[in-house]
């Protein structure tokens, strides 16, 4: 009997009989397929797709679902072949109806659905294609069929081809998965594909989020336990990304059981205090808890902040340019954190540039009450740090107090510094080394193959050391008692209580303590029995350092280890963290320190017997530079052999040395007494107080010592021909001391600086700088006015391009090369020393004279001290316009040139405000006689400002207030020396 069928335009009323094929399908499926295909060969071409669909229905009805799917696939392939080969358009409406009909039967395989969706995406007429795709997929999912991994991608491709939004289609599909309850049985790739959409949906809908929580993957989705674990991890991580923890109950976490560390910790964090209520009666101080050790930003964080600022901002927030202080007041009110940062930056950059009137800027800020109050509060904190007794306090305070003092803060608030007891950094070094430092202790080390970090957690008599690669060692009083692998994926810090491992963490936002129990060494669980668990580690202990007669007190406070000497004085504060770099010794909490043995017994014994004189010698050597510092430690502390201890000592010496000049500078600016004992190299020999010039004192003294020693070297080998010029010869090269760059700038110009400092129109901030330079150089050999030093400018004629530090023996004494500038003149500055002050001409091999030699000139500690006194007692020096006019006439120099050398040049751009302080009769000296306008500065005038001005200053400072400028000496210099220079 023939089957009935319809084909639309084919007008076929009966299909070929497929009963034989159906009968053989069970035993010979391939043969049955071939019989059906053979029957199709006799049909019209257009009827073939519908015939195969008919066969699909028949075979499905007979229970042969696999063959049914095959025939439906053939129907689609025939349609595609007709389209491509014959140009016959497929009957898409019929195909869509057929798929909807067959979806519930299970005939539609993932491959068939994929092909159908791909066809929809490729269809030329895409009208309604997205709706058709959704209808098919909806039916597919409604039948409880698990989606294949790429179903979402296929659906999105149809939507994209129709011009629809990708995310909207993803969200539609993901919501169907949730509402259909299919996710719990879906494969891992389906979770991964739908993950972003599920996250978006669940973050915006509590209903859908609850469905996601309920979609926990069913056990046994895979036959592989590892794949099932990955599937569960994907679900947990998706819950985390969707923020599900905020809705999950404590019972849910308990029932979850062991889970991977990262998602469980993050979910628990979202649940916050519902899971981890603060212990009753316990107030955690995170800065004093060794497990946490957190107290906000490090007090020296401004150093890194400054490093990361743009280069153009190195001068600070430029409050000196702000005209409207209402803006600052508003920032203080509305953005206090930003204001505090900017104010701190403003203070530290006071006096950064030499041509800005910072005292005036500070006075303007101080004049606004709310700004003054804010600054005063910080000043009190900085003064407390400067008086704390350790190096850290000075490192915090001095970068703020020194600029403030230089800018005149003490004059604005004389009472502000009344409580200041400025710590002596040399004394701190002495006390710290005598008392004890952590590096003297034999600290544990945990080696990690890949570096990383290692944590140290004390719990009673146990210390757990764990690397972030999972290696853990538990130390007891007598050594290692347990080793284990402890995974750490950001869940906290591992520790051991003698029975179990735990992961504990402190939430800095909520201030909650969180503890999980480690299960099977792989996962963690939210264990109600572990909630109250927390490492038991005392924040303080009495520690007897090796070789000490009495214990010191060590405590953790504000995330810093404080070491206090037996007499109660603070010796050091060191930042403490419960973790540090692996491969390095681990600093345990203070409570473990009494259990640590000595790292270098002989070295510790040497430190216990350290004298104040030795501490001074260490700093004195360090002032000369790093090579001298290292050599001094070896020489003065030969018993210290442990590299780590030696490095720690060197670090302390370096810090103390860096702080000493600033400490003395602050004493000088405030007018307080310097410490009684100061290292010789920086000690004031004359009583002059050099202020901001203190570092120049050290640099010049070191260079002068090197020259004096070189001058004592044998003169043998110096070429002294019977006629002609002698030749210098090299002695070797030394390391130049810190601060050598530009150190020669004041050389031979001290008289000129004194002259400018004496005039009434010199602005006060510039006068302060001039006096600092005078007092500093007056306390050095180069400023002693003895005539034993002179400055050379050489140009290379084949010599080395790195001459810095070269010492030469000259016929009169010695010479040291200070610099080299490759362009434009290949110039090197050098200072020559003659013990008796007599200089012979000489040749420098590889070098030629570039500029005239600069003589030492005006100076001497007594002369500078006298000038300082006269200026303070008599006020500004009187000026003599007629004498300047007469000098110009005697020398033939232009009147503006002589006036500039005598009185300064008031017409530099940017200093217009300072011009108002000049008397008009002096300003008239600079006028061009033809135009009546101020003339421009000549090239020669710049040289005369340096050289002629030096000779205008009287040798006896008192003469400046009586007879005035030394016009005769200046005129003689011009006739004999100055006029010979080719400008």
C-alpha cells in the first residue's frame, strides 16, 4: 500500500512505499537508509526534501530515532544542493514548521539545529530569522534538551545577521537556561559561554540570582571527578561575579561544604558581618595585630608619591601663584584629603626654586585662619616626630620642618617650635646599635623555587612559615615540627594550631576577621567551629639581644616594630608586614623574637661595646661617600662578619648621615644649639652657621683634604725645564664626594655675594640664601680668603672625557678635576691648591686653558662673621651713585655694566616686583642715553657681575658702611686683569 503525501507544486498524492525499509531498519539500518534513498531517485526534484521529511516522521514513529534524524538531515542537504546547483529557493516556512513539529520528538540533534541556525544566519532574506531562531531554540529547551556548547554562538550569529544586539540575544538565551532549570545538568562549555550574560542578568535581578544559586551542578555530569570539580568551580566563580554572596545565608555556606579557596572567600566577603560577626568584647587594633599589621599608608609614602608625579610638577602645587585663597579654603572644606596632600606637597617644595618668594607665599597662606589651623595641626605632628628619638621620626619631619623654617615659619609662629627637642641622628645611630637591631637575630628562611613571598604567623608556641607557592613549615621551640602543602589562592594567610591549618584574613573595609578551615590540603570550608579562631600572638615582648645585659622592649604598634632601650628611650621603628620576599630571612612577630638565637655573636658583642666616638667616625666617613662608608665599617667593626648584619649597619649609617645635615640646618634656621658632639667633617670650626649651605661645607672640606694630601706627594717627575713652563702629572683618580656637581659656582664670588646681601633692595629670601652661602664657605678652606686656592677652566684637546676625580701634581701643589661638559666647549672645571699661596704657570697634558683663572678672592671666617654682624647691627649699606659713574669713566666701561656689577640688575624677566625696591636714581643708571629706556644686558656685563663685583667689595667689611665701594681696587683689577679678557 502506498503512503500519501503532498508536495505543494509537485502535486504528488502518494509517496513511494517505505514499509520494506522500515522492516529492515532494526537489523540493517544502513540498508534501510539506502532503500529509502533509492526510492527517492524516482521522485521529482522538488519533492525530495518533503519526501525525506516524510521518511523522518515514519522512522521516528517506528522507534528508529537515529535514522529519523538522518533523513531530516538529508532533507536539509537536498534543499541546500537545490539552492546552490539549481537555483531553487528552499521552502523555509515548511522547514520551520517541520522543525517545530519534530523538536519534542528528540529527532532534532545538535548538529541539525546548528545547521538550521547557520542557514538562518546565511539567509538572504533575514526578515523574521531572529524570531524563527528563538522559536526553535525555545522549543528545543522547553523539551528539556540540554543545549550543545555552541548553541549560544549560533543563536547570536542569527541575531547579528539580522542586525540585533549581541548582548541582548545572549541575555535572552541565558535567561531561558536559568528559567528552564537546565544549567545544573549542562556541560562546562555551556556555563563558560553563558557566564558573562548570566552575570549581567543576575546582578540586576534578585529572582534570577536565586535561580543561579539553585543551579548548582548536579553530581556526575561527567564521569570524571576532576571535570565535575571544574564545573562546580565555574558555578561558584559565577556566583562570585554576580555578587550572590550578599544574598546567601550562613546555612548555605555551611551546607556548601569544602570548596575552592578563591570563590568561597570572595562570596563570604560579600556576606560580610552576617558570616563573621565581630567577637564580643574584642576590639581589634590592626596596627598592633601581628596577623594584620596595617595602619594605613606608610608615613614616608610621600617619597614614592613624589617620584610618580610628572616632571613638570616638581616645584609643588604652586600655591605661590594662587591669587584666590577662597579656592584653597573651599578645597579644605570639600576635599580635605586632596587638600592635605597638596598642603603636604606645598610644604615640602617650599624654597624649591631660587627665584620665588616662598616666604611671601607662606605668609599669605598663614594669613587665612582656616588654612593656618590646618597647617598648624600638621606642624605639631611633625614636631612630635622630630622629637620622637629615632631616625624614622626625622625622616618624616625634616622634609617638612626644614622648608618651613627656611621660609620663615618660626617668625610667623614662634611658639610652634617650643616643644621641639630635635633628635640627634648620630646619637640615634649609637643608641640603636648599642641596644640591638633585628638583623642580629638568626631569622628563619624558607626557600621557594620561584621566588614569591613568604608569610610568618605565630600561634602560641608555633610559627607557621608559608610561601605563596604552597610550601609550609611549622616551627616549634626546638625547630621544624611539621611540613605541608598549603594552597593559597588569595584566601588569607595560612597558620597551624597543632591539629589543623587555617586561612585567616582581615577585611580593611569592614574591619572583620575571617577564618576558614583548610580541608584535605586543597579546599576550605566555612566552619562554624573555626569562626572564632585567630592566631594567638602577643604584639610585644622583652627581648635580650645577643650580648646584652638587659632586655629591650619590642612591640608592634601602628604596623611598626618599635624597639625601646632598657632605659625607656625609643631607638628605632621599622615597618612590619606578616609577609616578605621568599629566599630572604623572615622577620617573625615580636612574640617570637625571644626564641631566636644570634646570627653573628662576635658582631653583636662589638655592637654592645660600641662607643659614641665610633658612631661619629662611621658618620664622618659616610659623609665622604659610599666607598669610605663601607671601608669604615670594615675598619671600625671588624668583628661584624654576617653579611646581612653588616648591610643593616650600613643602612643605618647611611640614613643617619643623610639626616645629619638637615638636622643641623634646622638648628641653624631656628637659632637653637647644635648637638655638643658633631662629626668633624661637618662640625663648624669657626662658629658660622651655614643653614642650607651645610652640605657644601662637607663637599668642599673633602675636596680640600684630597688636594692637601696630593700636594704632599713627591714632586719627582714634574717636568721643570730650565726655560719654559712646567708640566703637571697625574697622581690617580679618587671618587668625588656627594654634592660635587656645581660646587665651584661660588668660588671667587664671595665678596660679590656679600655686596648684594648688604643692599637694601635685595629681597629677603635672596639675602637669606646669600648669607647661607657666605657662612658655609667661610667655614671651609676654599672660602678662607688665604689665596691658596684658585679655579681653572680647561678645554679638552685630546684628554679623557671622564676626568672627574683626577688628581694632578702641579709645580705649586696639586689640582683636582671636578667636571666635564661635552658641549659646547668640552669644558672641565678644576681647583688648584698651593700650600704657600704662590702659583706657577704649568701645562696640563691633554688640556688647554679655556677661561682666565679665578683667584680665591674675598673671604675668611672672621671677615664673614664681621660682615654678618655689621649687617645685623647697622642695617643696609649706603650706596654711592657718583662713585659708580666715576668708575665707569675711569675704566671706559658702560655705565649700566658698572651699575649692574655694583647694585645688581633689576630688569630680569619675572622679577618686576623686586624692581620697586630700587631707588629711582639707581634705576636711571641703566637707561640708554639715546632712548631713555633701560638698556639690554651685554655679554660682558654677565662676566663683570661675577668678577668686577668681587673687587668692589672692600676687604674690610666695615668700610662698606663708611667709605663705600672699593672703586680703586676695582679699577686696578680692570686695568691689570679684566680688560685682558676677550668678551
